[in-house]
C-alpha cells in the first residue's frame, strides 16, 4: 500500500539522508515536459544506484496496448485519458518482476497530441501509488534548444507554445501533489544536473520504518 505524506516544496539544501535510507519498493514519479532531460537524469541515477529501476510510462503503455509510443501520443484526448488509466495495472505488473527495487517512473502530466494539451487524469496518477513526485523544469528557450539537438524526434513548437506547456505541466503536477498529499520536489535541469540531491532531500519522507 502506498504511504501518503503531506506535500512539500523541497529545497536542495544539503541533507544527511541518502537514497539508501528509502524504504524498499518506493515509487517516485518524475514529471517534466518532453525534452527537459528526464531520461538522461534517470538513467544516470539508476546507473549509480542499482537498488533503483528506471521505467517510462510511454513504454509500459506501449507494451500493454500493443501500440507505439508515438501513436499513443497522437490519439484523441479521450483515448489518451483512457489509455492512461491502464498505466497503474502496467506498473504493478512491471513491479512484480522486480522484487524490492524502488522505481523512478518517467511520466507526463500534460501530453501534447499535436492538437491540444491533454491533462492526464488525477485518477490515473492516483492509481500509480506513488510515494513522491519530482518535477524537472527548464526555460522554454533551453527546452527548444535541447529538442533541436536531440536524436529523438519531438514535435516542433514555438517558444510561446513551450511556455504554455511548461506552465500547464507545473500547475498540474502541483495539483496532483496537493490533492493526493504526496511530497513534491522540483529542480531546474542545467549543465551537470544530477537527481542525487533531490532524491536525498526526499529520503526522509520515504524512510524505512524504524525498528
């Protein structure tokens, strides 16, 4: 059963807590607009912390539906929301194969389907049983540059469009944390960014029970 805690606005001050203090089988949702650096940051973290596993929501849904991530992204708003309700089941199936490892789940609160910005339903996020959330952010200008330089194809968007999507992602994730009473930490992704300080700061909220 997920452990519900009060939402927090986490600063990145130094902490004596470390990821090793986190209770086994914890789940942290990592949000952020496509191209912000979630994949690189999460892969870097799990490469140095083998007790953690990195999963992508889009890959889990592709596996359970038999569709490609791109076809899932560009479906109608109604289909996107319906598909997101399958994610909890897919995550539980993936977790069952991993024993006590904790999970970083690369997720989206807002999905750009080329027609509109589609909000992932609160109920779908609640079904993931998350213990904490992380929001990774960057300026619209930095995001546009990263998308242009990335090997993975992403939709071309103006600075104004990216600004609106960044704001929508931030507001929606904050709403999830508030309504579900889950700790939330955010960080700006810059050069040499690492998830270590932010997960270390969340560790007291995810600590293994004493005794």
